C-alpha cells in the first residue's frame, strides 16, 4: 500500500476491490468452495435461528450470508453488504440465481456501519475485517449495531507462514523486482490482523464478551501452476494489478519463479496442494 493517510488508503482499497470484482465474479464458485469450512464454522458459532436479522459485512459474492439466509427463514432477513458496488452486483445476481427472497443489499463501509444502533441480531464477516483501515472502529461499529444478546462471527487470515498459497505469488514478484516486499502489519493488508492475540484483543477492546478464537484450515489446490497463477490474477488485487503491467516474457518468468517456489507443494502430475490457515472468531455483543 503506498498511501499514508487513512482517507487516501481507503480510496486505494476501494479502487482495488472495485477492480478485483470481475475476477471475484468469475471465481465465485471456487471462492465459495474453498471457503466453505470457514463459512460452516462461522454459521455454527453465530447460533442462527429462524426470524433473526443478520448483517453480512464485506460480503463479496455473498455466499456465507446466503447460507445464513436459508437458516433464518421464514421471518428472518439477511442484509448483504460490501463497500464495492461491483461486488454487490455479483452478490445480487447470485442471490437471484438461488431464488433467495429474504435478502436486502446495501453499500456499507466497515468503519461506519450505516445502520441504526441495536438493529441486527447477528453479524458475519468473512475475510473482510483486515481490509479495514481502522479495525478497532469497525468492531466498535459492529457492536453498536448489534442488539443486546447479539453475536458476531468472523474470519481473518492467519500468519503468512501458515498461508504459502497467498505469499508465494507475491514472493515471486518481489524476487524478480516487480514488487516491494510485503509489510504484513500495514493497515488494509491481507495479514494485518494475523499477529497472535491481535484479533482477540480487538474484539475485547470493542466490548465483545466471551471471545472465542480458533483456526480452520481450508484446502487450497490447483490442477497446475498455470491454474494457480490464473486464479491469483483474478482474486488478488495486488498480484493482478502488477501482473497486468508485465510483458509476455516477464509473465513467463513470474510463472517459472512461482513453480520453483511452489515445488514442495507440487505433485508428479503437476497439480498443487498447499496449506492454508484462517483465524475464526465468535463473540457475544
Ligand atoms: C477477500 S474479499 C471476501 C469476500 C467474502 N466475504 C468471501 O469470504 O468470499 C474482501 C471483501 O471486502 C470488501 N471490502 C474491502 N474493504 C472494505 C471496507 N472498508 N468496507 C466494506 N467492505 C470492504 C471487498 O470489496 C471484498 O468484497
């Protein structure tokens, strides 16, 4: 992230996600699949029941919330939200395909949740909070809009060494001089909430009670290194943006470097299988 002041950083993050939305639309099924153990954990710990009003923050294609929408029928409503309008469009289309009728859509920024105080029963936020420029404020906002007795369930990525699937592609760009090394603590970055104890501390600082943090390890695999690179272009804002500026020859070098760095995870048939680890948390409002 190049921007220093929070407003400029926010604008940069919005722009990145608006640009990434088409790739996320193309890969929505894949994202749903590999995220499903994490979504399942969140739904179980959100303690859903029919009739509840559920808010999903940073919903992207919306699938975690859509699973919740099915569990809160007939009277319950899901508010599916994201800051990027093109992401909301993708979520709207997916909900229509699924014929979900108890879903509202709204553009909402994590740092100022534009809903009334004590107006929702549950909040879900999968792989979104770490993109907030100010996660402390986001969590205080989340607690404000939850009713007494409400619950939050969320997921953020765990430490970089536990997620080689997400670091190898960046490392290849860095080693070939196309990108700066990752600052894992930079606000708005994928690993910004991954330091041990940070998520727990943030939830408690925002006033949440009975905070429970665990890990879930979703499987990450690809048929070939080319598949891995193509998917990363679609889903990683930073990688996709840099890759787009490279020549054909440079792209080949990047793919070669990724193949080299991923060798330990590559099977004789060329398929790849890498570890991934997400932090998951649930708490009472
Ligand atoms: C990694 S995607 C996760 C999407 C979805 N929750 C999932 O698990 O598939 C992150 C999402 O956060 C959204 N986002 C990023 N910054 C945000 C912010 N400040 N407020 C609300 N949403 C934000 C992006 O537009 C994107 O849809």
